[in-house]
């Protein structure tokens, strides 16, 4: 994996060619996604492997988005705070929040159990942090948990908090989430 990671960011790799475009990067992405595409029940036994993969990928800034995907897949949704903190910690620039949002959304969607008190508490904890990455992670979880819980008062209140976030982008994303039936056009 180390060699393939190094080759994936090598400026000499074929780039935007007619026959070949970043072949090492494509292979690495396929390999990492295949290795970490485990049933939820098996992830716990492989969190150490996931952490090793994340460490190898984060050595290369160009591979940070892939590292976010692996870290998000490793989240223990029964005790999600440490995993969410790990994912948030990988955000090295504001635009990386798009990768975080995608990775966490994919990971939480694979989780089949209903939202737990631990998940609600984790969202509350990360909402206390004043970072775009923390807000993005919280919003992504709320966007999944709200419908799973029937948009009960607990999750609607979390969404209201996110809609008042100082980041206009994050507040806008929160406003794009609808908790009730769509409004009929007049």
C-alpha cells in the first residue's frame, strides 16, 4: 500500500492521457475501498487495519479524501464520538469538508440501527466546537438520524442549531434539509 500510495501522487504518473489517467491512484482507490467495504458487524475487528490505512494515506495530502472515507467507515456508531473526532481531525482545509460530508454520509447510511443516545450526545459534543469540519460532521449525522427517528423534537432541535451556524454555507446546507412534507406550489 505504501508503494502504491507514493505512486498515486507521483507527478510522473500518466495524467489525462487518452489511454491512461492516474492509473496508480485509480488502483489505490479501488484497493482501499474494497479492503474497507466490510459488513458493519465485521468493522470492529478491523479498526486497527483501518487506522493503519488512514495513517499511510494521510502522509500524502492528495490522498486525504480517501483517508476520510476509510476513517468514516471505521466509526463505531454505538460509541461514535472518537470516530467522528478522528474524521474531523483529518480536515486540513475548508474545502475538505465536502469530502467529510460525503464520507460520513456514506458510512452512517450503512448503519442499520436506529439513532442511539450516544449518537445524539456525540452530535451535541461536536456542535460545541466552533469549526466548519465539526459542524459539517454534525449536520451529516443529523441529516441521517432525523428521518430515522421520524424527525422527533431532539433531532429537529439539533437541525435548528445548525441553521444558525455562523458559516453561511453550513447554515444553508442545514436549511436545505426538510423535516416535514414538502410545501405544495401555489
